C-alpha cells in the first residue's frame, strides 16, 4: 500500500513569508543568548530561582525576559504565535479526547448570558476556536483573554468574545464554569504560578467552577523525548521547567486548589489537569 503524505499545520508554516517559520523565534533567542553552557556549569545545572536571571539573561547580559525580547520584534512575535498554533494543531486538541460533555457541559447551570469557558492567555484563539467547532451549541459565553496586541490578530467567530488580560492582575470574569490555560504555567516559577492561580481562584465559585490546565506532566523517570525537549526549552528561555505530578500538586495546593484528576492524552502530547478550589 503506497504511503500518503498530508500537509500538516507545522508544514504550512514554512510557506509563510518569514524564514524558518514557525521556528525562527527559537533560533533568534538561541543566537542572542549565547553563554548557556557557562551559565549551567556555574549553577551546576540547577534552575535559577529568579525568572529573569537565567541562561538567556546571562548570554544577553541583561534582564530581559523571553517575552520582552519577542515583543520588541513583531516578526519574531508572529513566528512564535505560528509555532504555538502549529504545535497545537499537529497533535490535536484537548476537546477531541477529554470528556467535555460529562465533566464540564453537563455541570453548567447558567444561561446564555453566563460565561461557560474563559481561555486565559489563549494566543490568537486556536484552542477556543477548536472548542467552538466541537461544541457549537454550547449554552453559554466563550471568552478569549489575551494582550491587546494579540487580540487584534485573532480571527474569531461572533460567538467568541475578546477581552484584554494580564496574568498578574485580578481575573475579570467571575463565576465562569471553566477557566482554561494551555502551556502557560510552565513559563513561570512556582511563586509566579501561585500569584497567577490565586487571581483565578478569587474569581471562581467553589463547588461549581473548574480549572482546566493543559500541560506536560513529567514522569519521575524515563520521560518521553517531546516532553524532555520542552523541559530543556523552559530551562533555557524561562528559567522554569515542565513539572511532575507531585510538583503540580504542590504548586496548585499553594494557591488553594486540589487536583481532581490528571487525564493522560493519546500519544505524547500534554495532559489535562482538572482542579477545583479547596
């Protein structure tokens, strides 16, 4: 039987105007952040306790975070977003395998004016669009929260609302059924995650609202290649890490959450961490 080749989301990135899209953002940071080896040797390959005092800052000889570097160059910002969208699309979306109907939709008690799902720091909306496509008759509002510059680029249907957002400021949407984040907390240290999570918790309704986190959950040993590569990227670019289930339990507990269940995905993609207020 002959092989069949299909153009996937990541492949399409190479057909865009920028060189090596969607990967040039990473190569740019790597080129500008030389000195990683010296940093790791000096710290004996330990994570820096300070978000802006890692290998990237050591190589660049400043305190700029990865986000500041990317935001200073619109092309690299666009390439980064293309990369994130490609990495989502090529491995499918959480709504394709998580029991959304039974664990989320069936527990929604609001009406059309109430918020069902808030996609926090959701980029240009790839995940919330996938949700709407899978569940077009969701009986509640869908909101994409992001920085204003990102919202300007998001092409959404009329049902999905846009809202300006800052991870480190109080959550504006109160009492939603689902607060969703994908590959966000791995960018931040434990103390920063605690602050982010506390803002979310203050907006939730105990016994009703759910926190859905889509992230890698690292095994204690024999980690798969994809998760290991992401763990290395987090160490270099953000001075953080991909977390084990024990580490997720700890960081969530520090902000007043308990893990209901960790749902394992098909293949090597991110897990779903289902959490509730304590």
